[in-house]
């Protein structure tokens, strides 16, 4: 079965991406949450490293950014994904509709929204 597709996307660059899905679900993804859970190879590697060693020091590229983290641009990729450019320069994550359903903040059991944002709180 194919995952539901978005019916409507609303990106508030300083706050969140809101997706209304074909099946009626509405998902709200804070910008910091999307950045932390970027599906890019470097972010997957960093998350795996942090799982093995919670005291992992973030690389300077994550701490040198000044000001609040925002989305500066977004681009639809065909009919399967969205690519977001963040104010810290990160732009290599491609968020497929399936991946976004998997990381829907409402589906993340046992975590408060502020816990999911990690070092990228907005």
C-alpha cells in the first residue's frame, strides 16, 4: 500500500511545516525537528553516533550558526518529496512523503515536542 500523499503544504519558515494529508491527518513539523531528523547521510551518521555515545560533541557546523534556525527555502521534488534549505546552510536532506509520515511528531511516543527538537530549538 502506498503511503498517503500531501493534499496541502504550509511552510512557516520561522516555525513549522504543516502537512494536511489525503487521509485527513494534519502533521506539524517544527523547523528544528525537521533539521535534527534530516534524512541526509551526515545527519543519519550523527544520530547513530549520538545513540552509541550520548556525550558526542556536535561538530562546529551545528554550533556556529547565529540566530534562530529557520527554513530559508523549500523545493518540491517530483511528486514524492520536499527538499528544505535551512538557515544554518544545511540543504542535503530530501524528505520523502513516506519519511515524513514515519517521523510525524504526533506518532513519536513518550516524547514532549521540546525533547524532539534537540539542539535546534526554535
